[in-house]
C-alpha cells in the first residue's frame, strides 16, 4: 500500500556499479515510481508496455530516448511521456551516469471493472472490520 511521506531518491543509487539499476521507490494500486540509473554507454533496448503509461523525469546526466521512432534528448529537467503501447528505448550518451525517475500508471480497461470493484470492497471492509 502506498504510504505518504518523503523519499531521498538519491540514497537508493549505487554509484559503484556499471550495471543498469532499477529501484522501486513506491508502488500503489495503479501508480508506481522507480529510480533508473543508466551507466555510461549502457542502453535499454526497444520495448513497449501494453498496459502502462510512463513518465521519465531526467534528474542527472544525459542520454537519448527513442519514442515511437523519434529521438528525444534526455537532459536534466526534461520530462518525457510515453503512452501505453508505444515502443521506446533508452541510451546513455555521456561519460557519466544518467539518472531518471520513472512514474508509471497502469492503464485501466473496461474489462478490469470487476477487479476494481473487488479491490474497493476489500478496502472498505478492511476499514470497517479491521
């Protein structure tokens, strides 16, 4: 369950690794956030998330995102929205780590209504009885 509060997202980063790091910052019902650290020269190949919208906030460093065949430079302060189902890739184009915060929202379809109603009822019952 998502709890209110504050996070120092930089405390999750390991600056002594050459691996791509993906650290979960928080996870709610349809809302999730991650810290992504891409080392120099590393990349995440082209992929898509059919049921998930993503927002990439560039915090530090430089890189390039390819979104639906279009290159977008990822520099600090830039915010990039990738709609569900859109192919995208990421590549660090600099000599320093590239740090991004990714916020994801699950796309809800009408066929999910039963799941949503069930979840709402369980929450309500937990508050009443629990």
